[in-house]
């Protein structure tokens, strides 16, 4: 008889019939049946514990892998922030002031360079690149306050285009970013 072909109801009925028959036998048979049932229950409990332990190990490994992936993703983001901050400081020849990069996206997309945290009271705008342009400024136009050398202006514009194409609605504190060590 193939037990796997029985329905649950048929299997339970068979079990009841077998148990009824065993109780009619001698004490040794009853004892052996009880021991066999205990062994099967113990095997099932052991398998359950192994499955639970294995599941917990797999879940722990998945958590560790996700955490490692998140950490690696953040490391790459911060490496790029550091790279952009260092380039900006190099172009502006300024590593002492509180420089910030602020990429703003709304109806249009702009890249600001500020001395001081964006939108703070004492913030001074160093430059703004209108990446997509708006009704007042043409796409690619740049307003700058500090630079006079045309080479610096060109280098700054190229860098801000690169930054604008990479980031969305991001503020980067340059002094903080350059401190990052992978």
C-alpha cells in the first residue's frame, strides 16, 4: 500500500484502525508501537529544529549580505561625493571655506555652490548652473560671483554639469565629504 496516495482523512482512519489493532495485541507489541511512535515524533521534532535553525542561519546570512551591500553602496556614494568635493575645491582653489554643493530639481534642475550650508542665514552663493534652464535662465547658463579666470569658469561649469547629471536633490558638505576614508 502506497501511503502517499491516501488522503488525509484516509490516513487518519488507517492510523486509528492500526492503533485499535495494536491495543488488542500483547504488552510487548504495545510497548514496541509506543517506542516507534516516540521515535517518529522525535525525528519530526529534530527535523523541525534543524529547519528552524537552518532558516535562522539563512535569514542571518541574508541580513548580513543586505547590510554589506548597503554599506558598499553608501561607500560608493561617499567616494563619489568626496571626488566631487575635491574637484570643486581644486577648481575654486579653496579648501578652507565651508563649501556646499546643492543639486536642486523642481520645475528645472540647478546646481548651486555655496559658501555655508544652503538656505542658512549667512550662506553666500558662489555659483549656480541652470542645468535645464527656466524662464529666466537658458539651459547650461551659469552665474558666478567669485571667479574671474575664464579657465576656472570653464572647469567649474564642466564639473557642475557632471555633478548635476549624477545627483538628484542632494546637498554635499565638501569639508565633510573630503574627510571620508574608504
